[in-house]
């Protein structure tokens, strides 16, 4: 069982869908410089970089928040039975994610909100599950929250092509049709002390989710960053960032905000504990896992 983090009165626990070697550095980061890995070996190896395989270790997980009134999931991983031929790691999975959620004390019926930082395949897959040949909402009593800009983008032609083909249709549309979607525009308050903050760049409507409770703060970063090395090289975008300059601006905002607020950052793909603290270091930033 993973550790429980406390932000004020909110308990936060990670539930992992899958974790293991992912992309090679020169694929994930077009501006890759191996000397940066050498400088930060102690941080990255062995938890975040598989030296034998020459690949970053990627974690796919959800964050479960238990607030005074609500049970909230932030991002819903890749999902089972999804047809993702262009994304072999997420294609036709059969993983015990719901069992792991149960081990954390959560049944699908208990979930009040599912907040998606964006609508890529590995962040909204468990929005739905296959039941009698139909995609139905996995969490029957939940509101599913995502940004209008993200919805507008993927509900159009972009949702039918490339590595995102089919994601909108099988993982988003069913929750809209069931009346469970809550589409928010710009800054938006969700549940207990949660706020959506637009952080476009990785995808057109990407958001970070901010949490404030009892004077303590957290930031759920989604895909603003994929690996800890981006703390030290915030100019590095991933190969999947759609708008480079906006992605860099969003990353800079997140790092500055986290350092200023002393916020715990809950990442979407870092391995190790996947959570940490950002501090200023000269003109740049430093990271430690918590």
C-alpha cells in the first residue's frame, strides 16, 4: 500500500495502474542532453531511469483524494480493453486497477469527482469500462470534470486521428451521454478547496489542479512534466507537447508556484513516490521526493 499524504485535512493516496520502463531519453525529449542525467544520477537511478534498458521509468497512476465531503480521483489512467494500436503500452490492457482501488478502500460507487488534467489516453481511460459490449461510466455517481478547451479540441477531428484516435469516443463521450460530465472554462472551483488552473501547451486545454486546505497547498501537475529532469531543464518539452512555448510557460508557472507556495507537487508520471517539493536554486529549481 502506498503512503498517505496529508494536505490539511485532505488525505491523498496514489493508486498505480502500471509502472515500468517507458520511452528512451532521446525520444521523449527532443533536446536531450545525456550530461543532465549524469549530473542527477542519484535522483534518477534506479527509481526513475532503468540504466540497463536505457529507458525512463514511467508510472501511470491516479491520485485519490479524501476530503471532508468527497472522494475525488485526479486522472484515471489508461483503462482496460481500450483499442490503442498506436500506443502499444496501453493497447487492450487487462490490469487489476479496480482491485487496487478497492485495496485503498474505494469502490467505484463512492467516487464523487473524476478530474482529468487532459484527455490523452493514459489520463482518462478508466473514465469508462466495457460492460456487455458497451462503454459505460466506471464511476456511476461521479461528476467527470475536464476543461472546455480540451473538450472542444478532442471532440473535433483531432480525436479521430493519430495516437489519440478513439479516446474521446470510448472514454469521454459515454460520460457526456450519461449526463455526468462537468465541462469548465478557465479557472474553476471543484469540490473542497480544488481549483482548475489552465496550463495549455502539452495539450490545448491541459489544466493543473490546485488544492488548498488548512493553509497547506498541493499541485497536481498532469503532463506539464514527465520526468524529474525537467525540474532542472524546464525548457525541455516532451515529444508529445503540442505547443512548445505554451508548454514551457506552463511548466515555469508550475515550478514558480510550487516553490512560492511550498506546495507538494503530485505528478502524473514520475516514479519513486511520484510526489515531491520544488525549491528555488539560484536561477533555477531543485526537487526532492516526499
